C-alpha cells in the first residue's frame, strides 16, 4: 500500500494566503445589476416593497424573492476547533470561512459564517432561532459535546429548515457508505456483523446511530470511551447520550471486545488499536481508523498481520479516505433544492447509499481525466469515491432530494430527476476539475520544471508550492544569495532543498551555447560569442536551453516581462512543432461556462489559413481537457451583416475548414453574443454553433487580448493562460504580475504537456 507525505506549508504562507488582497476567504457579490438609478430603486426603495408584501402574506415566498433558498449559516462557538480545543468564537472564524468556501466550491451554495461568543447551549439556541429565518439551512461546526447534541436536537424541534452538525453526521454518512461496500466485498450481512466503536464523542455516536438505522443490530454494537466498554450498570462517566449505546455485556476492555469483531470503527486517538487486536478480529475484518491527524493504527501495521483486511482512514495519503467533503456540500444541495424542512435519517441513508453505489460503478473516461488518468476499480482499496469525482454533484443531491420528497419533508417537488442531475452538473467551475485531473496525473509522473524568474517572489512561492504539493521537481534560475534571501522572507529556512542554477555553471553554459550556435549561425547569422552573451545574460534563453538540451522537462517564464519579449527569446531557441502553428490560447471560465479564446498572444492579424489552423489545433487541445470542441469564428458581424473585408477574411477560414472535412463543428462569422447566448438559436436555426460555442477564434490578437483581459479585470471571471500552443517544447509564458496560483497552473500544464505530447514529431 503506497503512502506519500502530506503537503507542508509554512505558517507565513498560510497567513499570507489569508491576508493577501482582501483579508479572509469570502466576500458578497450582488447577483443583480446595480448600475443605474432604476436598478437601485428596484433593489431597495421603493421596489423592495413588492417582495416584502408578498413575503408578509406568504412566508414561503422568501424562497422565490430572496437568497434564502441557497443560503446556509455556518455556525460555531469555537469550543472544539479542528482538534485544537476550545480557542473561542473569534478564533474559529478562519475555519468557518473555510467551510463557507467549501460549500461554494463543491456545491455552489452561498454561506455566511456566524461565530457565537457564548458557552451556554440555551443562549446559542435562542440566538440561532432568532436569525434562522434568513437561511435555508444551518450547519453547526466545531461545537463540543454534549452541547452539540443539545443544540442540534432542540433546533431540529423548533426550526423548519435543515440543521446539520457536520462533525457528527458528515462522518457518519461517509463511514456508512464505506461499510455498505466493505460488507458487499466481504460477503457479510449487515444484520449479523459484530461492530466495535472505539470513541464515544459526537462523531462516534452519529456513526453508530446511522449504522443502526442502516441495519446493524444494537445488540451487536460495543462502544468504548476512555474508561472502557460502555455497558449497562457502569458507574460514572455515562451521560444520557452515551447511555443509549450501553449494552448488556461482560466485556470491559478493547482487548476483550475486539475478539471476533467484524468491524472496528475508530474515532478516538492515535495508537488505540494494536496489531494484537487486529489478529483477534474475524476473517476479512473491516477496520475504519478515522482518528485525525493520525489513525488508531496505520494501514502498514494492519498489513503486517493480516492480508484480508479492508481499511479506511481519515487521511488523503492512504486509499479509502473518510472525508466529509464527499458528503455535506451535496447533502445540503439536495435539501435546499427541494426546500426541505429537515435532514432526516432517510435522507442520510440515501446519501450513504448513493456514495456507496458510485464507488461500485465503472469509472468513465471523463472522470479518469479529472482524477489524473487513474482509473480506480471497485475493491478493497476503492470503497469510497474520490473527493474530486465530478459525478458527486449530480448523484448525491438527487438521492437526498428524492428521499426528502418521499418522506414528506420537501416543500418543493422536482418533477424530473434526470433534468435535475443535468442542471447540477452545470453549477460548478469545470476548470477546478480540469486542473485537479492534471495535478493528479503529474504527481505520478514527476517532471523537472524550470521557473525562469527565480528571484521574483510570486515565482518563488509557486516553485515552493509546486514542490510541496508533489506536482514535480522545480528548478530555479537566479542568483543563489538573492533566492535564499527571498526564501527566508517567505518563511522557509534558507537551506530549502530546491535546485538553483545560473550562468556560473560553466558546463551547462557551454552546452547551451553550442546548441544555440548550431541553430542560429545560419538562421540569424550569429557568432558563437553572440550566443554566449545570450545564454549568460537572459534567463528565458537559459531556461529554454535547459529544456532543449534535456536538463529539464518543461519551463514557465514571464511574470517579470512582457509576453511578447519572452516569446521572442523562446523562439530563438525553439521552433513551432512540425506541421503546427504557434499561438496563444486562453481558458476563460464565467459562472460555470468554459470558453477557449485564441489567438491571444502571437499573431497580430492571422491569415485565413492561420485562423483555420488555429481552430484545428485548439480543437485538439480542448479535447485533451475533456471538452467536445464547438468552434465559432467571431467578428463584429454575424453571417455577413455587415459585410466588410475582414468579414470575408473570416468566412474564407470557415470555407477552408469545410474543405479539410474536420471532425468538429464550426461556423462563422458571428458576434460573440450570438456564439455564446442560446437566445439567438431561434434567429439562426441553420447553425449548430449559435449559442453553443466553447471555442472563439478571434480575428486578431488585439481583439483577443482586449476581450479576455477585460473579462478577467471587470467580470467575475477566471482565466488560465495564455497557453502557448504549437511550440516545439513544453514551455509556458505567464502574463505580467501573474499570481502564485496562475504560475502553478502554468507549471502544471507544462509538466502535463511534457508527458502526453510527443515533441519529436
């Protein structure tokens, strides 16, 4: 069983991440236009009076006229923060903001964190009761037992919206899903298994309750706390919550309870389960060691004494991670979409069953791509789906919504669940899945990537993150003393282990000079000393030469100089791939829709032939990212209206593609709104591209660059790129002032390209 180290970051990096740009991790953005006086009048006074009256007459109308139906409150008093203990309400805010971000990232749910500075359960209940009407759901987090039980139970009684304590129920749903599949693989009956639960806190009790609701017999469950087995008649240490799990038994210790057990569920502490305990378990034991950050027993220790065990932990560096991210965002998504009054046991079981079923299904190619080229197969090392499986968003909410409707707690009915599943797929940012897939792939195929601007702070941070995230092996170009000083400023020891290279390396320099001289002596008439000067003085030349001469697999540069200046230097060392055109391609994402824009950086005014070649190459690249290409040649005109010389130029490119009989759909000329907005389909029924385009071939570099940079700067838009397509080596150029995240993405794409593209062709 392969194990890798967990990613590490310095405290300074984490602090900088939270402080950079706007402090914190969340902000509020208006969902309506607020540009004119009329907009403001509609949004506030007097226009707001109309929905106010509607809601006063019918409270359910709040779901139609406010954000209530997609808004969750993430609430804590900071009494049990991430295993760090009671650090107070304000200290819990970074965690709660993080939870809000996860709701948005994984299920497109808006959420607000509310930290309540109070240790009195009754006061907390009153506070939540009073502001609950603003929300569609309540997520309780990091509240210590027994208050978490008291607060949740009372709120469920008095509120008519879902209340969910994720520390309890999220873990319960994932472990129950894992149990379903482990029993299926081992051939054991849920009604006959003997279960030992080590730990009696909130999570342990919730897991046990859901196990029972799923078919495990109460008499077959033994629960232990720090004092040993919880049994009927035990003196001291058993409150009303633990007493529900007390059995008539003579067992008193874990050593006694584990004998012949089919299932061990650990929600306790590191080292609680020993090898000798594992030896005593039944055949094909199921061991869920979920203590964090270190499990009750490491999988390696189990494998030392048993080869028939199915193992799950809370860790991402082992197979079968019990991760609440697989559960809570999607459970709330389904509950909110049917305006559920609660999250009942049937909805939890439905979620667990949906998760279990997903792990049993064959993994399709698009999911393999999203998971980095790894095709898991249902079995003892794959009983829980990957956290980044893009199917989760469509599978779990639909199952939860269906259970809510069937049990009568839904206010809204979903008529067609198939249509609902399709709608769910469109809610998320697809680039997240794309980059996750690329990153998962390159982690298994480590490449050496040169970061040319090694002294630049953002580039240095990107290189360090690239290394720490196990994405590949970074190499920095720059002066060693300056880089080490920057590393120290960032918060790392100056002896941090990243290779630093520069022109002082005479052996490498001589090799690169000879390579460059051989290329440029006839091409540009340069002398060897001219090439030596280039190699000595320009980091882009040096970085490109490293890749060209096999000392690195790929490179990322830019960020400290104009794109064109970097490209000119790169082109001195490397040409376009044989039979291809070199151009810039940007991936632009806005509200879940991904559009590829080219050429954004190389050809000022591409010819008709070049535009056709750009379309062909873009279609190839887009397929690598998992999209089916639909190409629109965009212009200021639509199908010749108005007809100009540039319009003819674009239409010639369309005609060239028709002659080539390419294997993707295309059309043009058309204006961008016609290409992207489905409202225009009715006006142009003869075109398969109108309203459906995901590739925009621009008439010139100026229009392309203006378009994507305006969208990036003014709109709620994510841009990756420009990606340098058609170049003969895996090299990417970052725009000026790129963020650390942008640089990491480009480095990852360079590493990915280095592995999947044959540059010798």
